[in-house]
C-alpha cells in the first residue's frame, strides 16, 4: 500500500493569556495563519488562463457571449486565485469548458 507523505512538524511552546486546565505536555493540533487576506476578489484557480505574457479569464458579457478579460493575479491558495485587478465583484467568470472557448462564443449561464 502507498505510504502517506510525511507531514512537517515542529515543537511549539504556547503561553496562555488566561489560566488553563490543560495538563503539561498535552498534544495539540493548531493551524498557523501565515498570510490572511480580507475583502479580496477570488476566482477558481482553474479559471485563470495564460498565453505568452497575458493572464486572463473568460467572462460572459451582457449578450451571453464569451469575452477574454486580462487580469492581474495575487496569491493562489487552496485552488482559489486572488484577482488584484481586471475584475469587479459580481462579474460572471466562466469556469468550465474554457478550453473550447473563443471570443464571441455563445455561453449558457448556470448558477
């Protein structure tokens, strides 16, 4: 049977602000947030396309036609990509079937 990849571990010493009833050397599982981004626009990372030096997504315009929109991407994490510029909240990004799209392709909007 395949073996699981080793998980990196390290020892951490916690100091509690308030008294605790945890016994000494109690094992804990914690998550450490290295970088938290609030109020950012994200799209599925699979929706991001790259050709040469352009990074873009496919949008559905007012006529339900595909149109290419250049975007600038920030962090990509957990299959989501932060969009730094090029999109506004509420715009319709096409996330499936993008390999077959061309400018002006009619699309069906599903939610």
